[in-house]
């Protein structure tokens, strides 16, 4: 079966060259213009060889249409012995290989001719397709020409009929004579020229007709001709305007069309059409821009496309419309209106892409990119930057106000979830070439000391402060807002617009700080905060005054000097006053709670009657608890606030504690306490203990000593007239040292307890 199929394939291949005669091929080549592409074969080419006789004999049985392999096998074994089967199979396999090899040889012998013939047939078919197209075009052209000729003949006969009864010549207003024949043929001539798109000759004929200035009475044949000529002129104007709207026209073609429209008296129409074509060109180029990557890059590309096209249009406009005679002011006025319209279109695109979507820093980058493009075209005489600033000024101011409102909303959300837990925040100061920059970032592991790194040109100092979550939001958002505003504020590109939005940014920052400080003041007046939370609140106020406000003010002053900066500086005074009020109120409230909690007036140890002189006792348990709490409270205060502020305000707390202790025992509205024999001595010992404690901690001052002396004097005054054994200062010093030394050794080179003259005098008087 495979051999039979091969014979069929070979027969089909063998028939191909015989059907293509040399004479027919050459005539087809000449007809279709194929040249030397078709080459007829030589008739004496070698013909394929037939199968060998031996192989043909063997294959006869296999060529039978109904060949059955089972019948063939049964017949073989009936006629031969079984030992011949293997040998017969080998012979069949050899014949199979032989048949396959001969088939390949015969097929590939004509394969090249087959491929060549296929290529020639394909080429002939393509030529036939081209010929059919040319014939179709030729028929369409003939039909168009026949229609035009018919229309021209009809109009010519009509002209002859119309002009048959008038004079041969017409006289114009100046006395010149024009041919009636030429005038009657002018509409047809214009029709022919418009069909041929010979606009230059058409304009020349119309100009000649216009120059005749004929005195044509109404209702005459010449009036009809004039109307028809004007109708052709309108068609010409439409065609020229349509061509001028093509934004891909070359400059020479544009000049030619504008010149023809100017000759026809339609200079303004030419201007408007030309500017519309420029608008289409700009729109097409903007649509081809790809938005990939940063928004500022896309705005930069869009600005370059628009402003460069405006600059090119301005240069071409001067050459096309601002030369020669004419109303150049009117032409330039129309051009400026077009410029304004294009800038409004650009600003509309800018608004849709930037305002309301992008961050303030991105707005600054995009606006700077836009103004950089304006600067590029200004050197060629096209200044449009001021118009951009005027159009975008309102939106930019709204963008700044919107960003301030966003910060206010974030701050309000943070205050509503405030837990008054102060976390460490690192403040990095970088000093480089007399330029100091400060930045803040959250760091959960605050080291105990500042870290310093320095190099030849750069010196960095990292300090740590503690802020609550709402204060961190305030610090971070305001620093980021000022950084973003730095990108928007660019006097070198748009000075007027920069100084227009500067007050809005400055006023917004001031308002944010004032609102937050007011919220902190209200929170400080409440009683729901514990000591640690209250200290965290005070730390927020303190670092707003010492860190945030100086940094923000300095950054605004680097941008520009404005009267509103004084309002921002006044915030420092407002925050300082609020911090002092809150700290004083906190110290007073905490001291009162501490004294009333630790000292029980009704069951006081100062009502004891035993003499303390027999042994050196320790201070009372109440004063020891007070000093223990004060030491812990000071550590908590210095951990959240800086040491300088803690050392300044902690003595105020001690003074408040002593004042409340004095009021507890000797206030005007309290019942006089009954001191026992050793009660005054124990009270004096406690006060000496408290005094020495403040000295050793470095908190002592003259006010504390005066209050202590006042309390001792009042205690002695209450016992005047009662027998009191003299206890010298050495006794109190020994008792206080014995109590304090294990927990707080005295500094080297210092004395223990100052003398109390009132006690000595009282003892001497009793002794006397």
C-alpha cells in the first residue's frame, strides 16, 4: 500500500512540468510582466526510472486491491516448509528497505521542479490580483471622468443659453472692459480646478475676478455668475480649511495654505483653523504618553510636550500671521486667547492627575516639574509661568489646607486612643557645614546615654526623649508636613505662588500645635490619670516647647521671613505657661495626697510620752515611707523628662509636701495636736531626717530649710511651759546618720544635719 501511494505521488509530480510548456510560459511571462522569474525546463531532462523487473515481480501480489495478509501467510506455509519462513521474512524486509530507498530517490528527483513550479504559480496569482485592482481603479476613474464631463457639458450649454442674449463685453466701475465669455466660463473653470485640487490657480482666478470690481445690477445674468463664483469660493475655503486642520502638514504647506486664505480675505479664519490644528496635535501627543513609574515623571513629560508645542506654535505664528500689513494686534489677541485656553486645558489635566490624589510632596514635585518646563520655553520668548501660577494658585492653597486637615484628623484619631504610655523616641542632630538638621524616629530600646558619631565633615548626636503615641503622631506628621511643604515652596520657580501659600502652611501648623496643647491642658485637669500618665503628659508639653517648636520655627525661617512666624514663636510662651500650670497643679495635688496618705493625725506617733534621750531611735515609719516614695517618684520623673527639668521642679514637690505637713498639724482650721513628752523630739527628728535626705540627694534649698525651721518652731511653741529635756544637735545628727547611712551614704566632705537653734533655746530655758 505504501508503494502504491508513492506511485500515485510520483505520477502527480511527473505531470506538473508536462502541463507547463515553454511557449505558454513565455507568453504568460510577457503578459504579466514577470520578466526572468519564470524559466521553462529543458525537455531532455532525465526521466525517472521504473522499478527493477525482479522487484516488480515480487510486488505484484502486494498491488492487488483486496490484499489479505492472513491469506498470504496461509498460502506460503501450505506451499513451503516451516524452516523457509525465517528466510522469506528476511527477504521481504530487504525488499521493503529497497522499495523505500528507490521511492525516496524518485520523489526527490523532481522535488526541486515541484517547488519552482509552485513559486511560479503563486507569483502569477499575485500578478493577477494586482491586475484586477488596477482594472477596477481604471474603471472607477473612467466613470468619474465621464460624470465630470457630462456635468461640464451640461453647464457649458447652460452658459451658452444664458449668455446668448447679453452683450459680449461688460464694463466695470473704473471703465475697464471684461469678457462676458470669460466670466460665464469662470464657474466651470473653478469646478475643474477644485476637482484637480489646483488651489493655487483657483485663488488666482478668484483674485482676478475680485479685481474687476464690476458694477453688476441686481437680477442680471452677471449677478447669477457672481453668486456661482462666490459659491465656488466657499467650497475652496472649506477645502483649504480642511487641509489646514491636518496637524501633520509640513511647514511649507501650512505657509502656502495660509497665504491663499489671506489672499481670499479670510486671515482670521486661517488663524483659528491653524490654532485648532495645533490643539489637535497637542492632544494626540499627550494621549501617546505612557504613565509609568513616578507621577512627577509623567507630569514632566506632559509639560514638555505641551509647552514645547506652544513655543513652536508661537514661533510659527509670528512667521505666518505677524508679517506684512494687517491688524496684527487683533491677530496677536486671538493667539493669546488660544494660549490661555491651552493653559486651562493643561491645568485641568494637572488637577485631575495631581490634586486630591497625590501627597503634598508629590504635588510639589509635579508643580516643580511643570514650572521647569515653563522655564525652558521662557528663553525663547514665551512666558506662561505667571498664568500657570494664577490658575493653580487656589488649588495649591487648598491642597496645603487639605494636608493640614489630614494631619488634624490623624492627630484626633491618636488622641482618642491615647493610653499615656511614653515610649522612647530618638532625636538625631546632624551638624554639617554650619547646617543643623533634626529628625525624630521611634526607637523602642532607649540607651541610657547619648551616642555620638563624628567624622571629618559630619557630626551626629542621637538623643532620646519619651513621648506618648499622640505626641509621636504630632511630631512625625508636622516634620513630614514641613518637609513636603519645602518641595511645594519654590520661589526660584514660582515666587508669587510660594509666598501665597506660605501663610496657609504656617497658620495651619500653629493651629495644630495650639489645639493639641489645649487638649493636653484639659486632660491634665482631670483626676483619672495616675502618676506615670501625668508625667507622660507633662513630657509631651515639655518636648513640644523644647524640641518641636524650635525645630519647626527654624525650618520655616529658612524658607522665608513672615509676620506669622511670630505667632508660631508665641506658641513657645503658651506651651511654657501651660506646662508650669500643669506641673504646679500636679505637684500640689500629689503632695497633698502623699502627706494625707502617709501621716495619720489621729493616731500619730508624736503623741507619745516616753523620752527619746535614752536611746538613738530611727525616724518614724511615715517619714521613711515619704522619702522612699519621693526617691522612686524622682526616678520616674527623670526617666520621662530630662534631668534638668526634674531637678528644677522636684524641690517644688518637696516644698508642697512640707507645706501640707505644716497645715496638717498647725493649720488654722485644724484642732491643735497634743504632743507627748517625746513627740516634739520625734517630729524634730523626722524633719531633720527629711532635711538630711534632701541634702544628700541634692534637692535641698533655703525654702525647704525655712519651712522645716517653721514647723519645729511651731512644735516647740506648742510645748512651751512643759518640762523638756535638752537634746543637743549631736544627738539628732547621730540618729539621722544611723537611719540614712545604710540606704544613702553622705557625700564626702559634707556635714550631716544643720543645727536647730530653737530646740537648743527651748532646752536651755527648761533647764534653767
